[in-house]
């Protein structure tokens, strides 16, 4: 089962740091995409990017700090949320 991490407006450096941190935690990034998502269709707010992660199928793997469940759906293989939102905490 795939997992999805949604985020908005990160710099290239922040995205690289996020990728490196996820890999240190045992995740494998399978792809990146973006989509329009704004109820008001405001261009600066409308782009949401996301990473597609392969399930680690490992109960020991966790998400790093700053990741919050987007819904209540849990993976049947690892028990973690299928969709999470990343919030940069500085």
C-alpha cells in the first residue's frame, strides 16, 4: 500500500531535507506530484504537492516529527496513516 505526504510551498532545500529525513526513518519515496487544491482558487494557495511513499511493511518505521494524519485511514501492512500532512516547524 502506498502512503502520501502532502505539503505546500517548500523550498528546494526544505524538500531535500524532508526527503533525507524520511529515508533515515526507513521510507522509500516512489514519486512526487502536485495538484490544484483551493476552495477559493487563489493561485498562491492552490498548489499542493505530495510524495508517494512505498509502505515499509515494518511496524518499527514511523513518520518523523511534524507529520500529521490527513484522515483516519490506516495502512493494513504497517498500521500507520495512509495520508499525512507535513507542517514545517521552525
